[in-house]
C-alpha cells in the first residue's frame, strides 16, 4: 500500500488551523486507500488516529516556540529600572526643587529666588553647597573640554585623534552588523540542519519508498533547502514524490511593483535554483500554491511550474445542509483580533447598527476575539475596538476570546449567517483566505474588501447579477459620453471635454488625472448602474476606482460611494441606490493604486426607476472604502433571504471544488485537478 | 452610593470654556449623593472668580505666584495635591493631562479616580507622556471626548485593562432645551466663537474675499501669538466680518441662537486639533444653529449620521468658500428648515448630556 505522509513542522497543538488542515487531508488520503502518517513539531503531544511522528524543532517561522528566558528577563528588568528612573525624573519636574531648577535653567532669576525662599533653611544650605560643587565640576569639565579642543585643533595630533575616533566608530558599526548577520546565519543553518535531520528520520520512520507521497503544506526557504539535500542524498527520498505548497506572498504589493530586487525574493529564487540543481535528475518534486494569483507570482521566477490546489475545509462544514434561519441574523467575524483582518472596524459597525438592527433583535454579532500580538503600539486600534466591543450587551455582541480548534471552530462558523471578512487588501491581494471558503461553503453571504483575492469571485457574480437585474428595471435616464478632467470641472472649463473620449474609449490615469462625468436631472431615479469594459491596462494589478457623489439641488452631498473594479474579459457593472433628494450625480474615475494609463470602453451610465428596494449584490458585497461597510451591510441584512439563496448556490459549487479529495487526487496525479 | 466627598481638578478657570468640567461634577454630585463637591481651578487673573458660580458645588481658586501656563503649573499641582491629601475625597476627577501629576503626589488612593482627557496629553511635553504611561493602577475610568484620541493614547501610552469610554462634549440638558428660532427670525449671519489664531484656527479665512454674502460675526480672544496682520484685519471694518471680542459662555449661548450658522474649524496641525471634539459644535447643534465644519472625524460622523450640518471638503480656503456658498444657497429654504429639525432630533436622541452620561454610569 502506498503511503501518504504529511509533514507539518508547525503543528504543536490545535492552534492556527494547521492540525485541521492535516486532519482533513489525511482522512481523505486514508479513505482513498493510502497508508497515512503525520510528522509534526516535537512539541505536539495529542492523540491521532494515525501514526504521528513528532520530530521537528523549528516551525514555519523558524521559531522553537520557547522564549529565551534569560535574555528577555534581563531586558525586562533593565526596562523596569529605566521606567522607574524616567518616571521619578518626570515627577521631580513638578516638585519644588524641579520648579526651582526649571526657573534657574530658564534664567528667570527673580522666580528662582522666590522659589528658593520657599525651601527650609537646611534645604537652602544643601542647595547652596550642591550648587557650589556643581559649579566646580562644571568649571572642571569646561577646562578639560577646552584642553581637548586645543589638542584637536593642533594640525597633526588633532587629525590623528579624529581619524582614530572615526576608525573606531566604523569598526563598531561593522562589528554590530557582522554579529547580527552571523546570528542570522547561525540560526538559518541550525534551522536547515534540523529540518534535514528530522526529514531523514521521518523517511526512516515511515519507511518511505517508491510511489509514496510526501506532502508539505507549509514551508520556508531553509525547509526547502533541507528537502533538496534529503532528496539528493537519500535513495528512498528519490523514489517518493514530494509535494510542497506555498501559501504566502512572495512579492509584496501588486504586479506593477513586483520586484526581483526584493531581498526575500532573491533569497527564495536562489533557494529554488539550489533545489532544482540538486534534485533535477529525479524529477520528483512538485510545487503548488492555493490561488491563481500566487501561482502566477511563483511562476514569475521561471524555474518550476506551480499548480493551484483547492483549499480543503472541515467536511463538517460541507454537509450541504443549509438550514432556514429563525431568530436574529448572526454576523460572524472570523480570524483573530488583528489589524490585518480588520477587527478595528467592528466597534463602529456595531455602533451604527445598534439601534436599528441589534436592539430590535434583527441581528447579533459573533466575533472571534482571541489575539496573539504583544505589541499594543501597532495594534492600538484593535485594542480600542476590543475594549469598546466588550461594553456591549454580551448576548447581542458575543466575543470568543479563546483560540478555537476543530469542532468548536466548525460550530462557530456554522452558527454564522453573514461573514464579515474585512481583510487587508494589500496582504490578501494574492494569498487565500480559508475563512472566505468556509463562509461560502456554509452558504453564508459575505462582505469583503475590493481589489483583493477575496473579491474576485464576489465581483464576478455581482457583475452577472446586475446584468440580469437590468432586464427587470425600467430605465429613466441614460448617459454615454462627455467626460471631463476633474481639474477642468473644478475650474469650470468645459474645453477639455472631447479629447478624453476618442472612438468610444475613455482614458485616464491616477487621482491627479481623474475624469468626471456630471449627470444632472436624475430626480425620481432609484438606482444607478455604471458599466464598462477594460480596453487596455498596461499591467495587471491596477484597478479602476469609481467614486460616485450624489448631490441635492443645492449642491449638498446626499451620499457617496466608492468601488474598485477590474475583471479581465468581462464587463464591469456597478449598482448603487440613489437617494430621494438626489439631483446630480458626479462620477469620478481614476487608476486606484498606481500611476498608470487606463483605457475603458462601452461605458454606460444608467438611472433606473424602481418602486421597491433591491439587493445590491448576488451572494456577497464588496467595499472599497471602510465607510461603505455599514450601508452595504444594511442592504445585506434587509435582503438576507436573497443573498442567502445566492450563497447556497455558490456553496454547492465551492463544496465540489474545495475538498480534501480533490487535493489528494491532484497530488496523486501530479497535476491540477480540473474540477473547477 | 458614595455618600462622601468629591474633588475635581480643573486645568482652566471655569465659566469661560470647558463646560463639561462643572457639568460632570454636578451630575456626579447629584447622582451619587455626595456630601460635598469641590472644584479646584487655577488662577487665570484675567478670568473672574466666583466661588458660588455652581452652587452647591464649591469652586475654589488655587492661587499661584506664577501664571500656570508660564511656570506656575508645578506650584498648582503641589497645592492641589496638598488640598486633596487634606480633604481625602472618595472620588477624584482629573481633567486633562495638565493636572494629571496631582495623582503622583497623593499620599492615599481615592476610592474612585476618573481621568477625563479633555485635551490630548502629547501637547504638554515629554514629562506628561511619561506620566500618562504610568497611570495604570491609579485610575479607575478613562473618559475621552473623541474616539481617535482614545486610540492614540493606547498607541502612545499602552493603556490596557482600564475601562475607557467616549463621551461627546455635549453639556446641554434635554430638559433645558429652548425653542429653536425659526429661520425667518434669524439674522442670516454665521457666528464663529473661539480661539483667534492663524496657526490653530485659520482665522484669516474670515476676512478673505468670498463670493457669498454671509456675514461672519467673530467672538473670542486674539491669541498672543497672532500676527499683526490678523489683529489689524480683525479690528478693521469689513462688510463680511465683524469682530466683537471675548464674551462669557452664558452670554454667547443667548447670542448664538439668532444666527443661521456656526463655524467650527481647527487647523489640523497636530492630532489634538485633527481629532478635535469641539464644544461649540455641540452647542450650535443644541441651539438649532447649523454648523459649518472642517472635516474633523467626529464632525463628519455626526453630520453624516444626522444630516445636521455642512461639511467642508478639506481645510483649504477654497473649501471654506465653497461651504459658505452652499450655506448661502440653502438659507431660508425647506432644506435649511429640515437641517434645523435634524439638529433638534440629534440633540433629543443622542447629543445631550444625559445620553452621554449613561456611558459612564456603569462604572460609578
């Protein structure tokens, strides 16, 4: 029987979903007839229904999971002493002596003498004596400094002293840098060596041989180098197939700023080349990511082909049972309390929805609130949000403050009705979010950030939904051409109108070169749709940002909304409700992230009549600006049944693709499963 | 119920600004049934002292040899600490970082210490930053007038584990709400009351050329750091601006009601001013005088929520002119009356002292 061995050096316990991922995959592999095994971090001591081999010392972050007690203790003691001293000094500032010295330093001698008069006789004597001593010391210091300056000014001696001082400074800087670098290299070597030794032991332990699959679902550069060495030296390793998946961003940002000069990218490329050189002859290594965008990132290196794997989620969440919701709609925040996951927006959302939706028990919140950060400084708004959320009635705003794993987490997800995924769009531009897949697989409508991986499918479905919606609405006004630059509009010059629009193509660039369309007399319109196609874009990764400002007949802003859009080969559709008092709509467009020329075509701006409100999206909504989250959520809550029905349809599609079965099949075949 | 005494340490002489100080002390005095309540105020010689201004609460002026803003602060702190150590109140209220060092000179721990951060601490210098970072265990409740200020304090001082509430600077009581004057009875002008200073408040905008015809009446002290240009222009006769000098808060409340608009604008030169929580904004709304505001986050939030004011796009002079033109356009229309009505709705619903105090009730 072939073996399926999963190596996850980060599995120490239930935290971080590493164990869940491994469990889902191994269960499926077992079902498919493999003899399964799991190699974990040596700190893992849980029981499992298969052979577990806890061996690895370092996790994916290169951490051993143990704090260096002595170093931190020393630092904390030093910090404590420093803090006490600084505090005492600040307190001293407000004492009588502090006040006296402040006046003295300011050379406000009349105030100094007045303050001096307030001291007792002994204190006055003490001040005089200490003053005299300080004066003597000051004079001595001045004399020494004068002599030193005199020597330095002497041409030969002074020059030598100066050069020596500079030389010593350079040596010191060099030593500090070298020591830091050396520390890094030693750590890296030890990490790589440990992974190598542990993997050799794993191969021996599981008696790996021909036809066996070794799957490493998360690995770092030292781990990859160690795997290469293993394959190079170990005969059993050469017979098995190795499958490695990269789930983190290689490049920072989006395509226009992908840089091969980035130090991390350089290191990774070097490691991948090293891997190829050592293992090419056996051709038994396969590389994967879990999103198309990540795959594209890794393939930029032009060394290996990467395939995209499905994201296997807990089968308990994939039962395709979508119960009808009775009682309040539960808005669920998934992901720990971190800025990267948008936790900081929650308190104002709860506040804004409180009266209209929470008090009448239309909705409640379920918020995953455990946190792992120690650095309050960079998570200050998260800390504030946690404090504020804890002030609400805990039956309406439930906060789960502990780390959940396995069944508890699955239950938490299954209880949700709307998924709140306010992830950082920069960090999640290419990488995946397991939480999104979990939400969709359970039929939960979602709200996600624009221009991120999370928005790709939501956007696509919404464009189709808006297209189908238009057939059922009555159009009242239609606009097509006559755009102008925002600058011309501000300066009330209509001269620049025509040059922007040539052969039905509208060109614009970044915010400073944005274009605007003014739509007047749109009274009685209930909805606005904007649609266009991308005609040309120099590079992927840039988006068209559309800002709609609705004004009343006096020019006061009634409402505003922002949207980021880009889908290749498909028509973009934006739908937004028009408030009753709207008289004009100003529509601005510019390149959202980078200064790049963009051309769009087939632009249609239409205003529609409707005597009833409608859902603004299919199974999810996408926000570009945080201020738009609450209005979008209101729509989602008001039309929950429609969103839910659309989400259930999506769930069926997602549940077919994002399974451990598809993942294992892909690994077994050595190519991407075409079940999408 | 505390049933005992309470002391509040103010950073300004009362009756001319910071009305939240006496409001919160009065509220706590009656709410908790305190036997005595005392407010310690610094000696600002130009501001009149009236011990019985807020009876039954006693106002005690603490005299210092030096001006408290020019070296007398340490003396004020020590004197206040002496009084507190002698009186040993059960409840102590500290108003802004200026008076915070008092806490470090106490020889006992009051049963309840409330630190009401009216102004941001980082404006006061290095020592204040250090002392604010050391209040853990000394304070039972932190009150902020603006949520971003609370966030910044967490960032700068690592406040954690202390209850923290945001309470708007609304001091008007629902029961005292006077009838709003109809737009036809108003004078059609805009009022600006506050600090007059080119750096902090963009006061020079008031005498610049504008297309609208709204006249701005300016009330306030000309700051000592204002340039001659500002002083001359304020005092110069101008058909679109009149300068009336400094008036007491109570008088201002009577005057303001007749105006069509109230201008609220701080120059965002620091976080304290960017995240402004201006009393004048809430006072204008309470009087049904539509505020014309610079885009301070709190003003944006409230104006968008209640549709009760005009927002400038940014802090530029062009935006100011644009907002004034809009103001002129809507004055006397149905839209104007609607906004006035929205001001009243906002006040009865949320922007009143009673509603704000309910946030701190659970910590008393």
